[in-house]
C-alpha cells in the first residue's frame, strides 16, 4: 500500500490595501507634526454623491477595533474595515493646483466618477 502526500498550494500574496505617494506622505507628515499632532487620519467610504460613494477622512485619537492599520513611508493611516473591499490597491496622493490643494485617490476599483469628481462607483 502506498501513500500520497499532497503539498498545500502556495498562497498568493494579498495586494496592499493602500499606499501613499511621496507627496501625500510629506503633507501628512507635516499635518501629524503640526496641528494634528497626536492624531491619526482615518479613511472611510460612505454612500453619497451622484455616483453613489464618496471618500471620507477624519482625524481620530487612536485606532479602534474597526480600523485596518496601513503603514506607508513610515506613516500610519487608518482605514475603516467596511471600506477595505472598495480601497484595495488604492494610492493616496497630494496635489496642488493653481486654486486648490488636497488629497486625491487613485483607486483601481473605481468604474466611474460623477462629473464634479466628488463621488465614484465600483
């Protein structure tokens, strides 16, 4: 009688939940060292806007059990666990134009955006 050993399949690496560009990291570092010292940025997705979903950002004192902790460029950002499926692979950037400046999101899961760019759908 012979026995057969079945090797377990190698697990593929999970995609990174989120990352920051150098510009986003530099701006976030300035905020963490300045007026938002001692706080962390939490990113979530809410249902609103013409396309159905919108990015939400808020400052919090500490992570909760509902947060995923993302470390990029040595900085910590929190992601609401309910938003993780919508944000997998997202890159957060910081852009400065002539009249505006702010964080932007390059999300590979987006299928479209509304005309004003404030909301998206997957």
